[in-house]
C-alpha cells in the first residue's frame, strides 16, 4: 500500500521513476562520480547508491595514477611540497555539514491529495483518482560539502535512510496531509527527518576525515618514489650536496638536547630537462640554526654585553661563532658577508644560505629583511634565516607580531616544521620563479637595553 498522500509524497514516485543518481547535465567530482545539476530534481533514497569506502579508495588510486602520469620535467622541477599541496587539493573530499536548526525552512502549501491513499478514507471506486483538499509541507535543509556524498553509504549505516531531493546546496523533504496538520505533528516530523539526515552524515564523517588526513602522506610518498626513479634512470642525484662539516676541534658543549624537527594550481615549472643543483641538507641547515640558537641564547643570558651593539657588530658575533663550528672544502671561511647585515654561503654565483641580522623596529624590519633575502640570486632550494634582536622590554608583544607579519608577505606559501616560542619556519616562493622555493627560519632573541641606555 502506498504511503499517505501518495500523489504528492516524497515516497509516492513509482520505483521506475526514483532517481538515485540524477541524470541531467553532469561533471566529475573528486570521487569520480557524475554530479548532476537538475532544474527539477526528483526524490531519491539518500546514502544508498554506492559504497563510500570504495569511492574514497578510487579517489586515492586516481591521485596516484595522476602523479605517475605527470611529465618528468614538472615532477622534478617543482618542489615536492608544492606538488603535494596541488594533488591534495584535487582529491580531498569536502565533507557534508548540515546547517543549524534555525536555518532550516518550512513551507506549507495547500494542495490536492488522492484520497485513495489516505488513512481513514473509504473510497469505493479505486480505479480513478479521488482529489480532496490537503496540505503539502516542504522542508529545506541547507548544507555544505560535496553533494555526491548523499548517494554513498558509510561502513556504519542504518537501513532507515532518509529520502529527499538534492537541489543546489539544499536537501528538500516533503510530506502531504489530507487535512491541515497540527503544528506539533509537523514539528515532530521535521525534527525526525533532519535528525535522520544528521545521523547518516555523521556515519560518513570518520571515513572522510581519515581519507583527507592520509592523502598528503600518500601523495608525498608517491612523488618521492617517482622522483627517485626518474633520477636513478638519469643517474643523477636530487641535488648536489654542499660539502660542509663541523670542525673536528669545535666545542660541542653548546648543543641543546632534543631538537624538534583549498584546488591549488601548480606553478609554471620549467620544461627544460631537470639539472641537479647544490643544496644544503636538512641536517646541515639544522646544524647552522642550532649554532645561531646557542649563540643567541648566550647573548640573552648576558644582555649587557651585547645590548649596545649595532646590527653589523651583532652579525660579526654570529659570523665568528658559525665559522668556528664549520669549515668548507676549499676555505676555512665557509660563511661570508655581504653588505652590513648579511651572512652567506655561496656556491658559484648563487647563495645556498642567507642570514639577515636585524634589530627589531616594528614589523617593517622583518618585511624588509625578507625582501632583501628574496632579492638575492639563489639556487632552487636555498635556506635562509632572519635573526631578530629585540631591545624592547615587551618581548612577548613583538613575538606575537612576527607570524602575522610573515604570512602577510606576498611570496609567503606555508608554515613548515619547527616552531617554538621564538622561532618559526616558513616556505617562500622565490621572486620571478614560483617553482623555486626558499626555506626561511625566523629567530628572535631578547637583548633589552641596560638601564640608562638610550
């Protein structure tokens, strides 16, 4: 027997007319399913058209296949983190979020109901429709997220799935009564339908979150594997390591224990064959930063000895400490100077490492230092540091301004890796070539002026 108000109820459509995946004009979404845009959507059983787990796995496999199909020049000339960001943005799934109860709208419309399918109605001739006055209640529930998820069943599910229409970013439920229904009856029905909708969306949440959380690691693993294979086939290394090692007589007592280590288009990468370039390893960069940290903390313990020094003198203190710890392959002076505040490691005509030493005089100090670093001619994977000496008493206020100042820079890409109370690491795109990245560490040390100093 048909449900009541069958001529107009969401359950009244003949089985042949029910539409699980609507079929007008369509495109492909992240999960690889057709998404339809319908001007007159029909009721369908929600969360019943396919398996969510299978669809998510299909999306993961298609991402891997796209990485494998990417041309070698793009894969080798574009930073792996940038590649990973792109593929994640293409294949992560936007989870469904149902709007709050106060955003749900209810429309009450007078209509005609076929009395043959209403309870407590005696109709002797059931061969023809018997129209009577009735009431149609239509409920619209806004949502955000990928609408194709309404057709996919989570691993945890309930057979009591809701039925409704997907119209744009709204789920529409409707029910017809053979009279004017009481307010409490309508309210109860609306709450039940919305509750069932939230329940089934909740079933999906864990699987979608797990898929999105694992996507970046999967992309990076595949990117690195393919890059290694391409480089091995060319008998090349990913970069030419810069030969630098600690001096055998360098004191080690300063080393602190325990050192913590939405579609995004790919930047235009060079189509030229990949050529390896010199680069500092992560370990070498961390060794340099460890030396700067140790010297900076030593200055903070005796600020009176350093608070009156200018930027050039402070730079000289760090330079001496760095060259006492490291030596290059051809010269004992691995770290060189340029200008008044710069410390450089050069290879051929470009820089492997750049450090700027600045006395904080507001956010512009940091912005200008970043601009100066980006103005240097650098290799593909240049490392850099801005070392800030803060003489103001309110060191915490200065620390709070640093992350905001960095992220507002037009070449800023993302935060990476290490972060502490006074140290932050970031990735920047190099000027003129967004496929080349610069890793920037910002370190701040507190050297307040001694009493009576100006």
